[in-house]
C-alpha cells in the first residue's frame, strides 16, 4: 500500500464515525494530502467502494498521473455531470467540508437528487497534523532555505532602502536558493511598522535605530516553512530594544522546556503569555503563540488561548513558537521558530541564529 492508499483506507474507516456513506473533499490542501493531485480544482468523492477524482479538462491527464489511487471522472462543469457523479457513487448521505464549502457550492449540491448532505466541521485536518518522514523532509528543506535567506539579512539590509526593496531582495535570494515560491508575502516591518504583526512591506525607508521584523517562509514541494527574526539596524540597540528583545526571547526559551507529546496546547501558550503579561505587556501580545505548518502555512494544532481545552501535542506535529510584543508608536519584536515534536520532546527546524544586530560597516577608502 502506498501512502495515498493508506490515507484512503483511514478515511474509509472514519465514515462510520462521521455517520455518512461517503465524503466529498474539495479544498486544495485536503485534496492534495489525500490524493497527491496538485491541481487547483477538483473534488474527491470517497465511499466504501469508490474513490473518484472529478475534475475538468485542464487536469484530466494530470489527475490520472498524480492520483492513481482514484478513478477519474471527467467533469464538464454541467448540472448533468454533477448528477451523474453522485449517481455513479450510489450513496445516500455524503459529508461535506463545512469550513470550505461556500453557500453557492452548497446550493448547487442541494439540487442533486437523492443525496442528503452532512456538514463535517473537520475531515482530514486532524490527520494532516501528524507528518510522515517524507513530509518532514520537505518541511526541513523548506526551513533550511528560510534559514539561509535570513542569514543574508546582514548583507542585504541597509539604511535608505525601503521595506519593499528589502523584501524583494530576500524573495530573490530565497528563489535563487531553490524555493518553489515564498510561503506567503514576506513581512518586512520597520520602525513603528514593526508594531503591526502582519504589516505588508511598503515604501517606508529603513533608518538607523529601527527595529525590523522579518517574517518569511519558503515553499517546497507544496510544503511550507515559517520563521521570524527581529533585528536592530545599527550596532547600538537602545535599552528598550534590549528589554523587549530579551523578554520575547526568554518567553520563547521557556516554552521550549514544555514541548513534548501530550503537552496541552493551551497550557503551552500560557507559558509564554504569563511571562509577557507579568512583564507588564498584557496588551502587547494579541496573537496566539503558534500554529501547525504543512501544506498550509497555518494549520492545526493551534497553540493559543483559543485552542480546544483538551488539544495536546503529539510526536510528528510541526508547529511554530512565535511570541511577540508590539508597542504602538514604538515598534515590536517577534521571534519565531519552527519545531517538530518528537517522542521525547522536540527538535528545532529553524536553526538561524538570533543575533539581532545588523552592523553598519563603513567602507574605508584608504
Ligand atoms: N507569517 C505569519 C505567521 O507567522 O504566522
Ligand atoms: Mn511567520
Ligand atoms: Mn507563524
């Protein structure tokens, strides 16, 4: 059995638990994870006896090549084909992905005769959280590209450059090093903009004395990485910069002592949150401590006050640990590492050092 046949078999075993006769999977990452199909459009219909991939003519050949465990249904995007697809499967009650099925798509599905639909809050997402060795190799390779790109910041960042210019230099570096693409638009947030956790790089000019948050990831073979470092432009960081930097670094380090299988996700978040709150920055750390990373940059598990009470870490999960402190008008510090949970603890996948200073070296014309 190859990995896709194994995943298919696992999903079939879930049908009883979900109280459905079949399941329809149309979201990009779930579809890819289950079938291997990398196209941008298609539906998997899985029942105890059938595994169908329905897609349009742009993808007939690709779907057959990439998803051999599935039978191709050539969908011409007509109502008749829609009806035929579900008649072929011959099942009465089908689960749909509640998080990804739009109202428009649902209203089309409701027109199909003889099928009852059951929204499923989650389908394969919990299974996707546990990475295989092959997935870990991809993520590790994507993390290495991110480490390398971040290591070039000292050479690339300089006063007078705009945030956008630095982001483009970094993107080029990452692509030239081998990334398929970036995992998301690279964040370069300088000076007061670094108080905005997801600032989009703009035309602000980097200036000596700026805190600069750089958050980026590479995508490789569909898998992502995600890492943040905060820098100080110049070699004499202010006392405030060091205070905030060391607080965030201390919060992240404290979390590392709690990462292991069965650790409660909410409790892990609280380790960092308590440290930052107790230092008087309760208002300045609004986002969660971390999230899973894989085919999606943001996937389960979430490490956050909003995590399910009973959610725990498990060996094979890949998560970010990214505490931050954001002070409006001044700036911010975020430090983010990607880690994999192992049977005995965790291993860091982000290995780039955390030296926050970008020295400005004068060019000597002797
Ligand atoms: N780059 C977004 C994040 O760190 O979650
Ligand atoms: Mn990030
Ligand atoms: Mn992240």
